[in-house]
C-alpha cells in the first residue's frame, strides 16, 4: 500500500520473513521497532518513506498476538505521524523519520482497525474495543461475550455520531458511548 503524505510517499508492506539476526533479509531497514520477546511476531510491517522517488527512511515494526493486515482502516495518517495497527498493538511513528513516538497494547489478541475520534483513536480489536488518547494512553477498554467480528466479517463495527456499534461472533450487538459506557 502506498500513501501520499504531503511531499512524501509512504510504502507499507508485510514482511513476515524479516529476522533481525539474518543476513538474508529481502529488505533492510534503518530502524527496527521490535521489543524483546520469546514469542514469534505474527505481524511485521515494513515502512519506507520516499521523497521525489528517493528512499529517505525505513523502519519495521512487529508485535505478538494475532495477525494484522494492511488495509484502508489499519492506519491513520496525520500531518507528521502515522498511527498503525500491528498485531495486539498500536504504533505511532513520526513522518518522515519513522522514529517510534509511542506503542500501546490496545487488544489482548489483534487490532483490526483504527479510527480517529476527536483527539483520540478508537481501536476495533478482536477481544476489545479500546479508546486511546493522542499520546497512546488507554482511556478505556471494553469486551463482549465473544470476539468482535462476525462469521462473515461484514458490518461488524461502525462508529456513528452518537455511539460505537460492535457485533460479536454470536451476532450480539453492543452499543458503547464515547466514554465506553454500554448503551441499551
């Protein structure tokens, strides 16, 4: 996926075969934003920033938990930073230098999607719906009786003007206000 950010082009791609200790990596990165873990990272996302078609910075992020894909709602681009889902966490990276500003575990399993809400972010996770402020601090987390997706994966999450609507695997619908309170 390629995203234009002002004078920059940001390229995102999964790079599951990347290993810090390998000399055979297909892609090399200026920065590696992995934390030490005995677990294998299920998702690794490579980011490259280009200006005038010239590579100026690159980084790779990775985290444990379930796999996260790159799609329209997996990241948010702001003026000078990108906030992106990667497995169980949300990473905030500066643009164009791709320095790690913050990282927050927003779900116990997988972060599917992220949405901007005022000066915060709403994360649609597998096990939790989470609201995080612009500095990565968790404002609230809510879970349901089952995972927040449906067997078809269609129409399982929506943000309206008044509430957040999430549907779980058993087709139970949850309505949360923006303070995290379950609305009946």
